[in-house]
């Protein structure tokens, strides 16, 4: 997708109904989690087809949810919730790594990445990790 096409899609409301498909998929487990959860992990994802060349993929896994919603964590014998904006440091880096590892195994994403003749010119990555490293509330 060309940058102009991306901005046109991003700035204008959809003029047509989106085609949305939901999937469950078993993927290889990230190496850091192998000893804890086995060789396969179940993830959910949604593909929204905007047009013949544009898709939006949304992944649902505990790691992806930690990046966009937050995490539950035990602190001093109490269960606490930390919103995504407070989920920082090495644990956030691990969740990002695992979520990306799972996302690369989604057939639609894998097909796009392996089908590019010149990735430097044909690929546009947009970081949509909500509330990133914000720590001020």
C-alpha cells in the first residue's frame, strides 16, 4: 500500500461496509514461554478487509491484551491491576515480543510479508500499541 493510500483510508470514514472475519488459531509458543505453556498457544484474530489491497488485522492474546488494556499482577500478596500505560520495562518488552511472534504466524500477515519483492519500498508499518510508554496519569 502506498503512503497516500494509507492516509486516504485513515482520514476518511469508511464509505462501505467492512468485511470482517474472526478466527481461532494455534501458533507456535514463543521460546520464553515454552517451559510454562507447551509448544502451542491458542490465539484469536480478526481480519477486516477494507479493499483488495488493504486489510486490518487485530490479534487477541493475553500478551496483546496486556499491551492495550493492562495486566493483573501479584504485589505483596495482593492482586493488582496495572493499566497498559503503567505496564512498562522488561515485562512490556517480553509481551511485545510474544505478541509480534504470534502475529507473524497469522496466515494473512505471513503471506503479505513473504510475498513482498522489495519490503523497503512496499511495506508500511504503523505502531498502534495504545498508550505506549506513557507513565503520567
